[in-house]
C-alpha cells in the first residue's frame, strides 16, 4: 500500500510528509509570476509599448506581449497543484533563465534599456533586477532538485 501511495503522491502528500521549505519556495515563485503577469496585463498598453522599444526583441513584441504573461499565469497555476508542480517549475526556471539572460545582454550590449517589468519590480535598477532574477532562478532550480530527490525521476 505504501508503494502505491508514493507512486500516486510522489511528494508524500497522502502520508502528510510535506517539505515545508519546498512549499514556501513554490509559494513565492507562484506569487512572483502571478503578480508579474497581472501587473503586465493591468497596464497592457504600457507593457506592449515598452516591449516594442526594447532592443533585440522589438520585432516579436506583439507576440511576446501576450505570450509572457500567459506563460507566467500557466506556470503559476501548474505550480499550485502537486500533480503539475514539477512542470510548472520547469517553465518557471526556463522563463527566469530567459529573463536573466536578456537582462545580462541588455547590460552588456545596449545603451537603450527600457524596463518591461510590471509593478514594483520595475523600480529596481537593471543590476539589482538581474540579481533578483538570479535569486529566483536558483530557488526554482532548487525546488526542481528537491522534487527530483523526493521522486527519483526528473520528469
């Protein structure tokens, strides 16, 4: 019976063996993406214009204006349920890596650096924004590794 429960609930949810640190990390990842997505959607006109003025991605700005907040919402929803949490964390880590690489490219190679972030995060300078993103990227990867350790398989 125990083997069946661990197969159905690989994170130990059925037997009450939750990892509180993992739950806190996932909560903050959900909070970040939900907040970022909704702040972008609430000021969609400004977000779209900033994307259109951004170097390197301006030609994709109309698609990215919908794709980014949609991916953030999907990732946040997937992270909220234990059955899809791992996949939501993979999307989270992929997006955070992409955002961090974009910021690094902007800092290294561009003098025109409009911020396309939403809410209070847009108040950070580019360097601190990159540090913030790196921190959340590390948290996301750590959460994936924790789930991998608990389940024994990466997918």
